[in-house]
DNA sequence: CCCGATATGCCAAACGATTTGCACTTGATG
DNA sequence: CATCAAGTGCAAATCGTTTGGCATATCGGG
């Protein structure tokens, strides 16, 4: 029957049907030049009727931009990142932009950088995490709009950056534990190279100077393993401050296996306030994930405009810090006095 | 200083520098015509040196495809969906395709459908959830490559679909609870219109025919509210089978508040086996989220090829069912005999 | 009723890569 | 030496939209 595949109408055809020129149709769509209401209405009617959508590739090819930005995420299954993504989407939508999200692939970590090079997107928000990419990001940012979120890159003073106030977050944890009478703490930190983790540790130690620090990934497994180590070594401590909720979860599991009562015998805190924190009643620091996404997106939009207007770029951009908040739940309590 | 913005090289320039024609450069890239190894190497060297990446818009404009597919998700912050996304990405990468992810926006739910209409992507995997979009999806699928995942759409027999074996999952729950001696159950179902939820309920009731069914969203809040209702009405039951982990979580919270011991006084099960399930020790049914993503992506790739070769399309496509698995943890136990 | 101001529409040239038909140069093969 | 095949170049058309230059219609004021 219809061996003829239904073809999407082109702007030419829309113009012909509406009885105007392509120029006019284009201007109805873009609003770049005034069009009489009557004409506009007629054109719009035809567009509706034929469900016409302009081919984005043509537009992009012609004027370099396509109204699409990308968010690059290490791993979407980490709920914290997913929330940042939500924020980016919200802000982008408000600005009339589309957002696409890409996880950085293990096999081809640079693939997503090409998205901006090849012009599929106008700019990217990069959730830093993978240090191996840092240099490339910095290099890329010289020629294309890039914004860093969640992590402060060393030697990247010229890239707009937004992170949580990790230092203050650490202090909040420290104050809370100290106020409960704790003095000897085990701090489970993230990878050393990450500024966010280091800042948190610094904050905690301001209030608990004697804290012992162990490092590991942000995962639950790492938390489990490190607590296992610490217990094995017979180190004495009455509380654990983890650098992420996931680590805290792993720690909790290990403690449960060891028959340690939380918070009776041991207090424990996380960082992030993801969904699991609420589920298990974990005391933690809430990072404003959604807000972070929103701000990052806004910064990117500015950046795109700046680079396009060929304006002078400032020599350095301050890092924007977002406020954090202590959420007290059921895993922290007064130090036990046997 | 450098008021001159650095411009990305065009294929023309690459060709000139390498001392060949554009034709040759293009063929080196596409492999569409044999090129001598020596020439290819020289061209590739230049491409490397200048970090050349072809403008994707031009390619897409010329030959209609761009090697990019989209995954449309209701809400990425639901960890189950994030895992499906991971699977899609994995399969796409294996096929040399790029993946972009978009959450369906509340304000502009149809925005992402335009991604395929406007040709930004070659096809989409749609995680169904939002019934209001169902019709549009069905309509869209007539002209563009679309695959449905996770949910079976009514009247959509011509759209390739992959879901978990929800019926069997329900049976597993039912068997497990029945084997523990439970007879009177409260089933917390999802929205009625969703086939996945209905299937789960049917499965449970095969083994526990007397089960009482309440419906609500898949969220924790809904679980909390429904259990609250059930307790208030003084309905007698010894176990709760929720249609999602989140609902189960809400239910658990309400039970804790009511001082009901789990699993001593009440057993409870979820569905999904997301990260939280492990964290709180919830007995649940594991859906193969990642596998689902992989299969959906593979189906989409087939579909894209089929539609492109203008082949006859089969009148209907069978729904592909993925196996599920019961994961027993700490929230289920033998019925209490007072 | 005429004239300039303003609003609106049309034409055609880009944008950058792909692809096709044809011609040409090699080096190898019979 | 004739022939063939593979490798390569050239020029041109194409994809669909945008946009600057130019032509025309419409309107108010004098």
C-alpha cells in the first residue's frame, strides 16, 4: 500500500501551503523580524496541521547553535547525581533549552566531550569526579562553554565552578558530634585528590582534632571495608564521620555484623542526604543537589552568551559555594559512658 | 590579544593540510571507499594534530542519521530508572551509538518527542509511566523508531516492548508469604492503569486469594498513607505486599511509628530491589533493570534499521518478558501465632 | 491626494559534510 | 606490451534552515 514512506514536511512545503515564502515561515518561528498577526496565525495553523518541526541539524548548521546543552555525569545510579540532573533540567527548561544527560563511559570517557566539539550541544555542565579527565576538561574549556559542578578542579580558575560548602558541612558534623560528647572519631574520607572530600575532613577536624582519617572510594563497600579495618586494628573511637551516605551505609552494615549498637555504642554520620539516608534514619549533611544543578546551568547559559559575543573573559572565576544543612536523625547520640 | 576566536578546522582544511582531497578525508572517516593505508595514516595524523571532529549537524543533514539515540525517563531520581539507563548506555556503546537521556518535563511533556521529530536523535527508548503520553507515543511510533520499556501499553501491539515478568514476580511474592504461613495479606498496588502493577497483583492473589488490595502511587508517601488507612480501618492482615520498594519503605515507616515489629508481627515485601532495599534489608523481587535497558536498546537498533530499509513491518510485535528473582532479606518471617 | 516611514515579503547565498560519476595515475598481471 | 584493478582527485549536487539585501504594500500626516 503505502510503500511511500510518509515524509516529514519541509519548511518550503509549509510555506507553499500557507501561501507565503520560507522567509516568512522562518520569521514566524524565530520572531527575528516582525510578522503580521494575521499571517503568523495562518502559518501557525498550517504548522500545527502538518505537525511540522524544523530539522534541528539544519538550524544548527547554519547558525552554530541548537538550543541543547549536555550534562555529563559519572554515574546516574548515584542518586545524588540524579538530583543534580533534575536541577539542571529545571533551569534549562526555564531558559527554553533542552538538556541531554550522558554518563561518562568507562571505555570511551572522552566520547561525551565530542558532543560539544561536534556541535551537537552548545555547552556542557560537567560533574567532576573522574580525575583522569580533568586536564581534558580544562583544555576544552578554553574553546567551548564548560561549567564544573560538585567538585573544584585544581588549576581551573578560569572555569566557572559551583560546589557545596564542604568545609562548613564538615564543621557542622564536627560540632554535632563534639556537642554529644564525642572526642575520638573515625573519619572515613573520599579519594585524596578530591577537593570536596578534603574540605569535609578539614571541617570535621577543626572540632575533633584527634580524629583518625582513613581514605577510600565513596561507595558502601569502601565504608564496610574501612570500618572492618578499623575494628580489626582495635582502634578506639566512639563515632564515625563518613564522607558520603553510601560509605556510612557500608559502615552501618559492618557495625551491625559486629553487634555494635547504633547510636548506643557508636554514632555515625554521612554526607549528601540521599534517599537512603532518610530510609535508614542516617544523620547526615544535606547538599543542595537540585540547587547545584540549577546554578550550574545558569552559569553555563551565561558562559555560552559570553563566548558567543566574543567578550573579554575574566582571568579567573570565583568558585560559587552552596549552603549545606545538618540533618539529625537516629544514628547519632550522646557518647556512651561505661 | 586573541580577539580572533580559534575556529574549529573544517574538513576542507584538513584535506589541504594533508595534501589530499575532501573526498579522501571523508572516505578515511567513513570507510565507504577503500583508501590506501599510507594515505589513511597521513590523514589520521592531521586529524589528530588539529583535533578535528566533523560537525555532526552537517552529516545528519546530509544523510538523515547521526548515530545518537535518546532514552526518555519519567524521573531519573528513581534509582530503578537510572539502572535501566545504564543498561541502555552499555548496549548503545557496544553498537557505536551515543545515548542521551531526557527526563520528561512536567511543563513540556512532549518536548522530548520532538528530539526524534526534529532529527536530533535517530530513535528513542521510552520508559513508559505517564499514561497521558501513551497516545502520542503510539502515534509517533508509526513514523519513527520507538521502543517501550518497563511497561506494556494497551493498544500498542506494533511497538516493540520489553518488560519484567511482573506476573511471575507477583507469584514469587505470594508463594514466599504463603509458605511462611500467611493467609491474610494487604496488597499495595500501583496506579490501576499500569499493566505492570496489575500483573503483580494478579500474581500475588493466585497464592493469596483473600488479599485486600489498595491502590496508590509508587512513592513512599503513598505506601505510608495506605498502611495508615488500613491500620485505621482495623483490617486484619499479617503481611503487606507492596508494588514497589518505595511503597514498602513508606509502609515500614508507618509500622515503626505504630510500634509494629517487622518481621515479628508483620511481614513486608517490596518490588524492584533498588539500592534502598539492600540498605534496609527489604525482602523484594529483583527486576533486571540493566538487562532491560540493554534489550530495549538492542530492539531499538533493530527497529531503526528496519524502518530505514523500508521493509514491511510485522503487524504485531510480541512483548519480551525478562526474568525476575525473589530476594529474601529481613522483613519477612513466619506468621506470628498468638 | 501625495510622500515618506514603516511593515512585510521574496530571493538567493551561505552553513559543512557526503556522495556520485568520471577521469586519471599507478603498479601488478598475463 | 596490453590490460586490469585499486587508489585518488575533481566538480557538483544535496540536506533544510537562516538571514541580509532588496522590492513592495500599507498607513498616517500634510
